[in-house]
């Protein structure tokens, strides 16, 4: 995926950028924009070796050489650049322009007010959740108050920035250690946005709460109790927010969402393929039986214990389904796990294991052997 994204930065991209930037710089008291020099600097001999993040930083560094030295003027150029790109049909969601928020992070971190004003505009065009985090770290409560204000903004991408940018554990971004320890200051953002009319904002809230749950599970449980049952939309968002707690079989969370394992029996668990060739499937079957006279809500998963190079087993959990078991119902499950070659995992021959997980409770694992093809 990184290779695909990094190749968005290419000669055609920089030609487009140079044309728009030239027009935006026309009224500033700087040397005339030299498109040939711009392209030469953007595409050095080692450009092909640069990865995605390196290309983004390189783009900013070169563009900075052509921008006004006064940051306030440079920030105004960024706003004009977005307007020019938008007019040309380059619209929100153009991920290759995520270098624009990074420009603020790199060159505007000491100019809080101007950076905040421009970030509000940039994020409508391309997401700024990575670049807002250094401002949270440097300016603390001042930046939090700004993000609370953004959570009430009329534009959904500005509201999303408030939630996504304040995630304590945002992937591929610097962690917000203060909010990992105590997320109290960012909770007003999530309370404001939990019932947002836009789905991507609600999903961001769920992701933020899921981050918080990894360090402060009770905070999230208390948050869920406040809203659970108000509507189906609330419940979907809150359940997504609790996915880590549900996987961890947190008893209070399971109870909140109505999962009940009492009087459920696991029967006839069998690995159908005790030996599996590389490229084939491991198959297993089992039966769940509700022995009570009450319907039961269940969450069903299985654990795959992959053999690692060092001989140890590494567990990964896969979801099977969620369902209601009627009174005295017996439900048969047939499942298979692929061992076809994929780029994200290396398979090693030898003993693997599979287990069944019911509402977070794991039952005894069974063995199977992966055999390397001759």
C-alpha cells in the first residue's frame, strides 16, 4: 500500500502543483517562480528511493524554498493553493496533498494562531489529523479548547479533525502520552460528536474511544453507559468503540451489550484437516447448543496460533459471527482458514493450533500441522 501511495508523487503531480503554485505566488514580493528549477529540485536523482513519508517531507522542503519567508504570507498562499486546486476539480480526499498540513507542522509550529486558522481550511481539503498533534503537545489546553470549538463546526471534516486528531493512539502518528494517561480533557469532543450526522465523524469517535479503552477501559465503559440504548445509531457507534474490550472479554462490557454465555455448550469441536499443505485451507467444525429456555446473544470468534520462525506460537483472533441462539437451539459451524501466500504474513511448517472463543471465553485449542509443499 505504501508503494502505491508514494507513487502518487510523480512528475505529473509536481507539474500540476507547480502550475497552481505559480499563480498563487504572483502577487508576493519574491523572485519570479521558476518552474524548471522547481521540477529539478522536486525530482532529484535519488527520488525513486524515497518512501512515502520522505516524499511528503521532501515536497514541503522544496516548496518552502519558493514560498514567502514570512509564515503568515506563506500560510495565505496555502489557502489560495487549495482554492486553486479545488477550482480545477481536485477535490477533498486527494491523499497526495496531505503534505499541506505537514507544512504547518514543520514551518508554523511557532505561529499558533495563523496555523490554526489555516489548518481549519486545509482539513476541508485533505485530512490534517497527523499534523495537529504537535500543536496538541506544544500548546496543550489551548489547542484542546480549539478542537472542542472545531467539534461544533459546520463542516464535517473540521469536526472529524477534532476527534481523529485527538486520538491518543492514532496509527502511524506520534502518541499523545498525556491523553493516554488521562483522557479527561478530550472527552468533551467525543460527547459533542457521538451522535454526529456524518458517519465518518462517528467512526472517528468510535476509534478514539477504542484507543482510550486500551489504557482507561473504565472511562469508556462509563461513556457507553451514558448513551447506550438511546438509538440504533448510538449503539452501533458504541459497540465499535468497545471492540477491543469485547475481544478482551471484559465482563462489564459483555454484559452491557447483552452477551450471555451461561448454559451454552461447545460440542464436537474437530479439526477436519489435521495436516494442511501450503496454499490449502485448515478446516474445523463445532456445534454450539443453548441448553436453556431463554434466547442467548453470542459473539463467536476463533483463535489461530501461527507458528513463528523462533518456534513460538503467535495468536491472532478472527471473528466468525454474532447471532441469537434460540432456546434449546443447536447451531453447527463449519469454518476454514486459508494458508495461501500473502504479503503480510510468512507461514512456517510445523504445528499450529486453533481455538474457539465464545463471548470472549476461549476453549481448549486443537492442533494441526502445516506441511511445506515439495
